[in-house]
């Protein structure tokens, strides 16, 4: 539904011939408050990582505001293992645009900014073409389809910073600042872009809006898992035969996603571990994914999270110390530097993990590593600190033996060196 | 200096935001596209153009990794080494690139044709390993394909 296999759907003529923008017409005849209500009742939850109920988020926007209101569509897509929004820009950009206009109408936003990571310049151009075409047909701009409602959609290009996917950093970046997250409260719905009421939604979240309006909230809420319904784009990468983005209803078994969608593990090897929803989500042991489903509740119960549904599969021969070292290096590199625990802690963790990687870890290093992770978590302005701590904490919790081996090895090395001396 | 065409675009862009400061990133992109990298002169120019302090522009340029704060080769080859690419052999691709270009990660070839850089996740995990050269993504890489791509660039 988000990515139907229809050739040429990225062209406005083809999109229109499939009924595209018809839902916008319908939405514009409704009361804006009704639309917020429909999205609320549909139980749509954000697809950007936090699974926050979208309708509830929309309802935080003040109905009457002397200041202009803004919608930011978050296409910064930089979480390692995540490559789904890109498919929407490429294959179904008008669905995103239609959803954006409906969202603007529902919340009374006169401007929407679609923030896209700088590396995606090719896809920015694709989306810009679709936006231009939509302006040309009167779906964006002044007095849309004669409804009296006007809104503009502008694309805004980032320049390489994972942190700009964090909603308040994204707003700062839009204001031409460094991508520093803001202290909350105040929340964006009260004090967002230039101090005005602002809502930030992920690209895939917004692409779900026309579907809800088309199907009605009741039918939509019955797709997949009741508490986290709808179609979801799952990106599967790593050691599988057919990596890629697969659209499915929420609640698919992780084992089915790997076997039925992604063609199973390369060389029929056993699964050692999976990261279910992008590098920030907690790692799971291969044998622990039996019966676990791709939805917020099931993954939470399993000790992880849906995140961005970017699933990374690792076979039995994977060096998990190398994996966690690389993940930590990423957060070290991407920490914006505002908060000391994150700025310093990510570097310390990386340094310690390098010791494990080189089998030079000392007695007590596991506890030290855990101590640093625990002291980053919850002590920073934004969730990047948590995102850096969770993979480390879960890796130690679930694969402690991998760490211990590297300590023992180093002790053995030191022992033999002493014997030589 | 920016081209008259870009200066015209900047005037249009300014109307889209409450403050001209929002155009800083786009103006820097334009400067980089025209000049290859962003020098101190470039930062001062953008600061003056948008009426924001020079130190602010400096802060922005040094924050975002895609802005080149020193000259780079004609082709900036960025290879993703993040987890999904790592699991599918990005290390081998780096080895191949380093051998073929005779430079190490972070270096520029003496003829200024190539700069080789390590990149964080570029959102191409399903088609790993991958590299980006300019706007173009080169995906599902293996050694043979890398050699072919480099051959075509020369």
C-alpha cells in the first residue's frame, strides 16, 4: 500500500490515474478536527523510531494560534540499517506529498518543510520534481482545489549529521543553526520552528495518512497488530540472501521476515544475533527471536524495540565485538557534543571497545564499559546518548561471553609474555 | 562569489523562511558546488550575503560532515563502513580502492583526481556494500565492479 508495485507511480499522471489526490479532495471537504480524530482513532504510531501515537501528537497543536504553524517531515533517515524513506521518495513520492497536505490541513499549517539528509541529493531531486508537478496541478499552493486552504511544501537539504533526525535538532538545522537538540519542554507543538507551533513526523508516518483517510480508521486499525497497526516498511540487511525493503502488516514474525521475505540466511547458517530496528535498538540473540513479532509490544517484551524497523541479521560467524565497536564509533562520531556524558562517554566506550577488539581488555573492563553506558543513559538532552548506551548494554547483557573471551585472551597473552620474560 | 543564477535562487529561498539564516546551508552547498570546498573566503561571503555573523557560518560549516573544509579531489569517493556494509564486505572494497587509487582512507591522490573517505551509514543497507561518488550511489559492490567504476571515471 505504501509501495505498490506499479511501474511509473512516481509520475503524477500515473498516480492520479490510480485515484491519487482523490483522498486529498475528500479530506479538504472535512473539518480539520475530524481528520485529527480519524488519525487518532486509527492508532497510527510514528515510524521514525519512537512509535509515538501520531494523532495524539497532532492534537497537541494549538487550534488557534496567532503565530504561523509548521509541519516538518523528517526524511533525515540516518539510523544505520534504515533505508525505507528513500524508497518512498523514489517510488511513491506523491503519496508522501498527499499525506503532507492532508496533515497541514488537519493541523492548520501554512508551510511544510521536508528535511532530507544531504547525501540523498539524488532523491531530493526526484521528490522536488514530484512537488513541482503537484504545484502545477494545484494540489499545493494557493487555494488548493478551490477549498480556500493554502499551503506550501519546501524541501530542505541537510549536510551530513545523524543528529538532525532528532526533531529539535532538525528544527535548529532548518533555522540555519548547528544541529543541536533543544531542551524539552517546551515541546515543538508549543515552541518549535522560530518559536511557533510545529509538528515533526517521519516520512513513512505521513505516507500512511492518505491510506487511513482512504480506508477509514476502523479498517486501518485492523491491519496487523491492534496496538501498532498498519503497513510497515521493514528493511532487512546483513547476512540474508535477499536484503531489501519489504512492506508488510505489522506483527509479522521476525523469523518469517528473515525466511519468507529476505530469503533466509546466506549459506543456511545459523543466526547469531539480530538488531531489529536500526543500530540503536537492543541486540537480540538468534535463538531469542522465535515467536517475536515486528510490532512495538512484542519487541518490547523481547527486550528490544521496533525503532525504524531496520533489521540487521548476523550469522553465526559474526564477530560481535567488531560489530559493537563499529556501532559505538558511529555514535562517537555523531554525538553533537552538547552534553558531557554523551560527548565524552561515547569516546570512552569506543576506546574501551577497541581494547576488546584487539584482545587487550583488562580485568574489570566489562564493568567499566557498562558503568559508562549506564551513566550516559538518561543523562543527556536528547536520545542519542541512550541510543549509544543501549547497544552496548544489551550486547554485554546478552553476549557477555564474547567480551569475557577477549579479556581471557589478553590475560593469557600477558601471562605468556611474563613467562618469556 | 556565487553565480548570478545561484544568487537569484537565494533570493527566492529567503522568502520561504522566517529568517534568512535558514538559507545558510543551501548557500554553503552552492559555494561548495561552485568552488569544490568551503574556504574562509567562502564562509565570509555567505555570512555577508545572508547578514549573519561569520563565526556562525564557521560553526555551521564545521558541524556538518559533508562540507569540505579543505580542497578535495575531483572525485570524492565515500565508502560506507557502517554495520550493514561491514557485514557484507566493505573492508574488502576499501582494500581494493586503496590499491587501485594508491592512496589511503582520508587521502587525496597527487593528481587531485580522487579523495577517499570513510562514510557513516548512507541508507543503502539493502544494497551493501556501497560507495558514493558525488550524488551517485554505487551499490552491491564487489572488487570487479569497483574496478570497472573507477575505470569509467578516469
